C-alpha cells in the first residue's frame, strides 16, 4: 500500500540549480501545486516590478536593523507618496513589519519579515552580477 508521496526537497536559493535541475524540480510537483507556484511567482514579480520596490527591499537586505520612512526617503530619493504606497504594499504582502510608536513626533520603523529575508540572497546575486556586468 502506498501513501501520498512526499513533496520533493526544495533546495536553498543559494544552491545554484542548473536550468535542467530547476525544470526537473518544477515538473516534480503535482499540476495544482505547479499552478499555485506559477501564480505566486507572477504575483511576486508584479509586486517587485513596481517602481522602487526592488530599491526599497534592497535597502533592507543590506541594512543592519529596522529602517524609518525618513531613512528610506533620504537614501532612495523616492517621492513620499510613492514610498508610502510601496511600504504599505510590502507590509500587506507580509514582507515588511510596521511598528508605530506612540511618541511625539510619531516614530514608525519597518523591519523585514522572514519571508522578505528569504528573498535577500536574490539581492546578493544581483549585486554580484552588477560587479561583473553593466547595462
């Protein structure tokens, strides 16, 4: 008697899968799971493709701790309304945690969640690529 099959082991992001290995991994999932993964990737790429989202997340990837709105605004030079929208979207996507303190003047800090931190190796790869290449 055979039970349900265990899902395949998913390697860490930094494991450096070849194209063929990535295809084999993707095809090892059931159709419904493949569709869920495709949908999630598409939603993530839609979010990351919005103006300044990658720059905001990159700041967190290399930050030593929480960041304030003013820190991000000064570093990135993003319009306040755009930055506010991106931070809200990243918070809603559970990639950033927003902590508001009852102080005068008000203080709000943003911290990456574990979900966001699991994306951070991508930024290391992108920066490594930029060291070797230019557009």
